[in-house]
């Protein structure tokens, strides 16, 4: 009697459940406002995912690899759909990507700058190339919502209680006011009532107009902007303080080793040499000009900057290392593969593209 051959069962996740888990791993609210993140291509439901395919850039060559490896969902760090498509034809390569994805029932998901911001994301991975250091975001992220309604808080004091109800009644008649409360207060030996309310920018104009009709009341008014709380260790770019200063020459070798690159581009800051010690480095994966602008550091590390932006940095005595755009991002995919396997409890197969590469070669 021939023994039965037991084949390992394939694990699946429903696409919506998987997308929800990916959003939990890195909230899309952390992405920049100009970005296009999330599920970009969705096959008709129901759609299950057995194989998740990771790539930095979804090119046509990489799409063919994903199809050959039976991917059900492609996680492309860079969004292949960025600007609006007015038609889906075979004419352009990005349109062809959408057609092939839908024809083969493959979803496309892109996290992009959400992965830049998270503490366990691309920029922290890039910082590992510097050696032991402490890092803080250059532009910290804020919590996705206000702790209370409204964008401003208005507080004022009322001396005469007989005026209080009239004022409160007028305030309640203004739309977009919330958290209207009164508290007993004492100022300069006099009993007063302190009024506090939250309101939107639009309602603030009406509140100010109402209070300004009584100059004494208006002069006792405080207006505060309600800001979202900062999220720790989260945001764009990183300012890295090395545990021990290291020569620029040694640091370039560390970065090349970390990124697995034979060459990088280096611009020495004015008055600096390869033996100049680096203590503070500012970095941003990808194209970091806008994030690094105005930051005080010994070194800027990023993928690409314009000629004139490099000249500006050099004139300030800041050395610049450029590694090409996606070379400062792609190596993160191996770490991401392991992190997502843990996050998704090994429910699906996760593979990294072998054909994905920076288009610029030396």
C-alpha cells in the first residue's frame, strides 16, 4: 500500500483583512498629504491572498516576476499610480501595470511615506548604516486627530453674573462650538466666572466678533491654538548623533557596506576633508532636499539632491552623500519581510523581488 502524500496546506488571508493589518502595521495617516498610499488596485471580491510580494518600484519587469511567483498582492513601496489616470489603455507602462494586475487578479498596495515616518521604518533602517547613534525625527509626526473637537480654545472671564446667561445663550447659537463650560474663578479679589469653549477656525471669527462688542470682556479673553500631540520617534527624516565621532572616510565605508553599494557620491563641505570627524548626520531616504533643508549637521545623507541644493549645503560646511534614490530604501525590504511575517503571524508567504533595482547604474 502506497503511503498517502500529505501536501502542506496553503494559508490565506482575505484581502480586506490583510489591508487592515497592513494599516495597523503603519498607519496611512502618517503619510504626507501629497502622497498616494493604501490599496491602489483591488480585484473584484472575494479576493484572498496567499503570497505577498514586496518591491521598492513596480516596473513591468518586476510585475512579470510577481506574476511568475503567483503573487496575490504586491506591496510596492513607491506608488505605481501617483497622478490621476484618465484612461487605462496599453499605451503607457503604468496603465499596462493596472491592466495586468486586474487581468491576473493581483492587488497593489503602497505605503510609501507612511513607512518613512514609523519608528521601525525606512529612515531608521538607513540610520543603521551610520553605526551606533541616537536618532530623532527631523519633522515629527502629529497624532491623526485632535484630543477634543475644534481647532481653537477660547477662554474669557465674566464679572457680572447677570450678563453670563445672555453671553452663553449667544455662544450656543454659533455653529461649530463644543465643550462650552463655566468655572468659578477669582481675580484681583473679585468673584468671576471663567468661560471656556472649543471652536473651529470658522466659528472663531464669530466668537471674536461677539466678544469684541464688549471691550472689557474682550480684554479678558485668551485664544489658544489646539495642536495635535507629537508622536514619539515618528516623523520624516532623522537627525542622528553618533556615539563616537568618526571620520568621513570611515563613515562612507560604513554606508556603502550597509547599502551594499560599490560606489556612492560625496561632496565635501567647505573646509572639510575625508579625515574630518562627523558627529551629527541628518538623513532622509529617497529625495531628501525638502526634509533636510536648513538642518544643522556635519553630514547630509540621502538618495538624491539637485546640483544647487548640494552647492548650498557645501557652502555651509556640510558634506553630502548621495546614493541614488531607491538605493537608500530598497534594503529595508528584507527587514520588512521579517517584520510583516511576525505581524501577520506567518499566515501567508512573503517574498522580496529579485529584479527590483535602481535604474541608475555605475
